C-alpha cells in the first residue's frame, strides 16, 4: 500500500505525517524514485530518494511566507514558500511584498545514486518497494536509465491544488552541478554513455559507465543537515519538484550546470531524512545474526578457500578484510582499516575477474579497477572543485564508506606514468595508508576522511603500500579446474544461504566490540617476548596489526568481546603468514640452474 500525502495534506497535518514517518517500515510505502520510471512521477508528489551526497552548496534563501492579492477582488491570501521552488501566483494575482521578516534558509545538496552499488542491493530495494523485476540489469551500472524496469500500475499521488496555478515567478535557489563526463575505470562490458543529458552535461558520477539518477535535495531542518558531510548515504522523504521553468533557458554550458532541467535532475524538498550506515536493507535483528555467526563463518570460509585455490590461510585474511572498517580516528591514524594484498596469483587473465564476480554477489558496494597504464594516466581519481561552474567534479575515489575497491595489478604493462598517472598512484597510496582522499580545490588541497577497504590482486608484491601481504599458496589440482571451481561457488551461494552471508558480513562489520584489560596486558607481554626474539624486526606496527587482526578474528566468530582464543588465532595466522613470506622470498632469490 502506497503512503499517500499531498503537499496540502502535509501543511494541514504535519504532526500526523511526521508520526507516520517515525515508523521506518512506513518508508517502504513511499515511492522510491531510484526505481520508479520518470513517466510515473508527478510534480509535488510525495516520494523518497536514496543516494550519496556528492556536493554541498551554500545555503539558499527563499520566501517562507508571502501574500498575493487578486487583481479584481483585491482579496489577499497568505501562502507558504516551503517545499516549493515556484511562487504560487496565478495570472489573476500579484505578489504583495510586505513580509520583510519572512526570508528563510534551506540547505542544498547535490546527490547521486550510490556509486558502485551492486545489482543485488538494487533488486532488494525494488522488492521492498513492491516493484516487479523483469531481469533487466540495474540502472546503476548500465547505460539505459530511460528503460528502467517496468512496474505495476499505481494510483497517482494527490497534488496540491494551489500548485496547479503556479506562475513562472521563481523563488531564488541554488541548483545542483553537473560536469563533463570523465573517463573512469570499469569493465569493458560496463562502458557506455551516462544517463540522458543535455548540452553535453553528465550527472557527475565518480565511475564511468555508471548510470542512475541525480537529485537536488533541499533541507529545511538544520538539525538534519548539520551532521551531514560529503559522501554520506542518505534516505530522504519529501515533495518532488519537476516544474520545467526551473531549467535554464540559456544555451551556455555553465548556466545549464547551475540549473539542470528537472527532467534530468529533479528537486526534492525534504520533510524527513536519515543517514544510512549500511546498504543491506533486509529487515533483520542483528542479535539473530550473531547467534548464527559461527555457522555462517564456516560456510563463507569454505567458499573463500575454494575461490583462493584451496588456500585456507588466505581465506582467513580475506574474511577479516571483508568485515573491516575504520572504527576510530586518533592522532592522525585511521584505526581498524585492513588493506590486503593477495600476491602470487595464477597467471590467468580470467582469474581476477572470476574472483571479483563472486565478491560482487556478497558485498553491497564494490568497484573493480584494472590498474592498466592507460587507466592510471587518463582517469581522474581525486575530486576537483570547478570554480567557474561552481561544482565539485567527481573523481574515482569519491566513494561512500564501506565501498570495497579491488585493484587488479595483474593488468600492469610496460610503460611510463605521466604527471596525471603519478598523481593517481599517490592518491591511491594515501587512501590505502591513511584512509584519506585529498580533494583538489586548485589553490589548496583539503583532506577528506574515507573508509574504503582496498584489496590488491597482484602477481608479485604490490607497488602500493598495504597492511597485509599474503602470497597465495595454490593447490595444483585447483589450477586445472578453475572455471569449475567458480561455477560450483556460484551454485553454492544460493538463497537462503546467500542472504544469510550478506547479513553476516553486515552485522560483523558494524558491530561494537570490547578489548578487555586483561587481554591488553597479555598482548603487551606477548609483544615484549616477540621483541626479545625478533629484535628490531618486530615493531610497534606489528603489535597494532595483531590487535586489529584479533578484533576482526573475534568478530568473525560472532564475539563482541575479544577473546584469548581470538588473540592466539591472530598470532598463529601472522606466524604462518610471515613464514610463508620468508619461504617465498627464499625461492625467489635462489640462483637459477639455467646456463
């Protein structure tokens, strides 16, 4: 059942509708414009949008209240400028400008559909909103948004009668920005034009070939906007503004960037907003997820071991990587991030693609970056402020938190990085080591915090810094049956197990944890013992890595309090990994018997 609310209804009974929105389950009864075709939407319709804050404009001033006077009857009416872009003034009326204290302020955000969102999340959103699937790829990663999935018929929303008589007298507002399409890295199969555009404009998506929608969100509640920052994922309920007069009549690219037509970038006047911490929208109780955590860990570890060619140790580290996140920032350090470099991969061009295809099915947000010379030299990784058009031009690394970036270094070839390529490599290095992206404001750079887990796939040790390097120890039999292994893995990952694993990863990643004092003391004692044996080769970084790993191991078993067994398992994993690195290095330095 669709939650019906016209603008006049809201203005008459705001408290009643706000009470309905306090129940999160009611949000799914509101049409989600991410999945509803454009031709089903109406001006002033009560709708919902979910996406990422790509740019934040200066506050916009508007007439909160104003009077109009009928030309013949001289009757005056007081009207509201809230939740509207156009003044309500018919040809038979004129504006009475006598309310000098009626100027109000609203925050303006330029938002886009969540970058790198995987198809299964889109399907999940559709099911929750009661939309039917026709097995068409989601608009987030395919070129045709005009052919969004067909949907079941719904009755149109009530429209405010006063809005039907609006003239073209516009309330001053700040429009969202668009920018020239940039060539970013994606699969060859995903390359294509962006969503339909005008005057050569695109919608400022970070990833090339990604499509979907952009939306200018206008917020009236300062409490809702004060806590927002760039790259936050928000869920917004409000009234849609599609009046064609909002579009620029100029042929100038700059003017079009400031005032894109509502058919391309609709305006949404927010009445309720919530910030999302994760994208798995299936209603669940995380306590239930923790009860089944041990069994889910075994199932996922089995799949990962198969995909990693029988390497159980690599599967242990991969599992920890998948549930990692930055849980605290202290003294300039991002605590909790756990970048992983899997090296010694089989020299088969299809392996990394097959591995990523399975990761896509269990991760809500992920992006595959082939680290080719062309990509590094031609792509724009860092967002850059365009002062001429007053817009933040997006870059590949403008991603929301918990978006997994898979860097395929096996695609490297001989060649030379140009100035842009060197800058892109440095941006990647900074992201991996500090979880920071330095946005380019031309005259200066400004660091923005990130939480993007990075997985590097390489044949040898990566050129990029990484928290953990794990040389893959492949089973020889697995190399001969590679396609069959991934076919079996995809067959194994079926419902309801697939949804359970997704919930498991989400629950473990966002869980709170406790590191008891007695275990902290034990860790310090063990570190002193390691220093006595290893000398200067054992540093504070080793202790920090062990503490992060112990936390992840404990969470992977569904334990919110780090246990002694998790600490011992983390030490065992590190001992085995370092021994493997020593053996791998010894084999690489052995003299060849060839003449």
